[in-house]
């Protein structure tokens, strides 16, 4: 599956992306915000490409200009998310390499992924969350139209914190178009 936005091409991750992945994923400001530790080696990034980033709706966000990945966005389907077990709901997750923060890339990519979820995958709702205090991710979800649903206690790299869970239904998404 390939999706396209004004500035990005969304395509499956490939083994040959390992060096780009390691470059961004070793940054201590990226992974921990999502709940995973910074990558420690190229080998670790290679393993992550074949496991974590190999889901059917997981996309490398590639700059059209260079063709190289700068982040990821995924629709985690039932069985691969703890926010739902319904086949017509999924969870949106994402991260972006730090040099590209603040330029609207994630709202752009995620908007296309939501369109794909509702129009092509037949989803009735998409869940999305962030850890309390992650204002960057909160803003992305606000821009996409997500609404607060509930808080839950979560562990992030062994430390307890609050997980804020948001929801966007198909009706809400249609009403914003
Ligand atoms: C969350 C994330 C994907 C946002 O993507 P993005 O493309 O930068 O999103 P935006 O450009 O819309 O910026 C979102 C907010 O980040 C803040 N921001 C912008 N530039 C920033 C920078 N250089 N450093 C820190 N924060 C910045 C702004 O508050 C902005 O909100 P605004 O547009 O209302 O001013 C990105 O910050 C990221 O990957 N963070 C680390 C991993 C993470 O938190 N993933 C989500 C886990 S739930």
C-alpha cells in the first residue's frame, strides 16, 4: 500500500531503511515519548524493521524530495493495540525525526492515514493517545479532530504516568470535511 500527501510518500518500511531509522530512533527525545527506549545500534534498528515496523498498516513517511524516511505512522489493528478489540476500530501511532518537528509533517501524514482508515479500511472509529505532558502530540491530535475519551494509568520505561486516550469517530471525521 502506498499513500501520498503534498510533501510525503507513505510506504512500507524496507530493510534498506535501517540507517535512516537508526539516525532518528537513537535520539532520546523521540522513542521515550512513545514508550520505547532509544535504539542503541544499527542491529537493533534492523530488528525493529522486521518486527515492530512490519505491521500491515505501518508506513515509513518519506520526503518526496529525497525519497528517504523521516518518521513513521501506523494504524494498529485489533490484536496489536490495547485500546480496542473491534475489527472496525484501530489505534493511530506516530513519531517523527527531530530535525523535522514543527513543520506540520505529522498532521499532514496522519490526515491521509485517517482518510485511508475511514474510506478504505471501513473503520468506524480511530483511537489515539499520548502521555500527559506531551504537548506536541496533544496538538497533533487536536489538529486532526480527536476528542478526549478517558485517562488511564500507564508505565513508560518503568515509570508510572497518565495515558490520555482520545477518539475520532467516522461521523466526527465526516463532519469536519
Ligand atoms: C508529536 C510529533 C509527531 C509532532 O509532529 P510534528 O510534525 O512536529 O507536528 P506539528 O508540526 O503539528 O507540531 C506540533 C506541535 O509541536 C510543537 N513544536 C513545534 N516545533 C517544535 C520543536 N522544534 N520542538 C518542540 N516542539 C515543537 C508546537 O507546539 C506544535 O504545535 P503548534 O503547531 O500548535 O505550534 C513529533 O513532535 C514527535 O515525533 N515527537 C516525539 C515522538 C512522539 O511524541 N510521538 C507521539 C507519541 S503519542
